[in-house]
């Protein structure tokens, strides 16, 4: 299975910046051994999708609402993301779980809405530093998988230890190997044989310098990249490390 390298721009990217990031990707993506995805803020999706049209790079949103349309001021539906040119959406990122108090059941409802609108979901899970210190990481991640993934889930899962996001700290290869194996086993228990084919991304301070070793860990199906996805050469450096 091809690895997926996904860029999560978070709340970054004015028009000029967006086009500076994606214009080089458009040219280089065709020669890569991995799938490439960029997830700009909502306001840049149409611009980015039009620059990347006809290229090998896909575009995604960073969140969507559970409903199709209606009285939800400030929210965006999955159908709107599709309409703007997105084919993917990130759901349940730890920053949304924290800043917007998103629960597993809300994330599951969003995942169903995304799939119904024809988007491929990336559902994020991961423990906090305190939870890891208490050796609760499997309990926490297992609970998030049980609560956030709908029956028949066929999207992508991203494991992002909260303490590694934007901190420059990465999980050790041994920690990543143990967690990705645990997630694989949990997916198979939860979803049956289909759980074997789900790509499990690692996220948290992925850089060109550490991408090769992280992407070589068994059951790592790619990377979810924050900070380093805002510079084309760094993002491409990570993509070139994919197998
Ligand atoms: P980071 O963010 O690469 O800046 O640590 C990863 C993420 O939050 O998806």
C-alpha cells in the first residue's frame, strides 16, 4: 500500500503563502512513491484545489460539521468541502478535541457525514503527556478508536501523541512501533479483516531528518505533518522519505 503524506496547515496560509507552498508540489508530486495531500484552511481550499487541478496532489479540509446544511453559523459541511474541491477531511485532531471539546461520538458523527458526502476521512487519535506518564496510552487510544470510528470504517487513522505535536519532540521508534501495532490489532478486532488495510499515519514533529526512520516502522502507513508542511521543500523532503 502506498504511504500517505498529509500536510495539516492548521490556521496558517494567506493566498500568497498558499500558492507558494503548493505550486512546487504540483510539479514534483508525479515522481513520488507516496500519495500526497494538503489540508489548507477553509478559505484557501478553492485556490489550492485550482492550482493543483490535474496534479497528483489531493486537497482536504481540517474539519466538517455533522449536518448537510442548515442553521449552524460559522460551520462548514462535508458537501461544501467537496464542492470547493476537497476529497479528504481531517477529523478529531487533538487541537479540536481540546479547543472545541470534541467528543468521540461527535467525531464519529462527523466521520459518517464525511463519508456520506464522498470525502475520505483521516481520524486522529493520541494520548496526552500525562496519560503516557500514567502508562494509559493504549487505554486512551483504544477508547478513541472504539468511540470515533463508525462501523465499516474504511478511511485513514492518524496516531498523534499530543505531547509530540508542534513541540519538536517525537515519539521513539519503539514507542511508534508499539502503538501502531496496538492500533492495527484494535482495528482488526473492531472492523474485521478490513482493519488490516487501513493506513495508520504517524504525526507529531515529523521533519525531513526523522521521516525516513519513522516511515520505516512497521504499520506506519504515512505521516500527518503540521509545521513542516508549510514549506514546500520540507514537505517534499518528507514525501521523498516515504516508501
Ligand atoms: P506538527 O503537527 O508536525 O507541527 O507537530 C502535527 C499535527 O498536528 O498534525
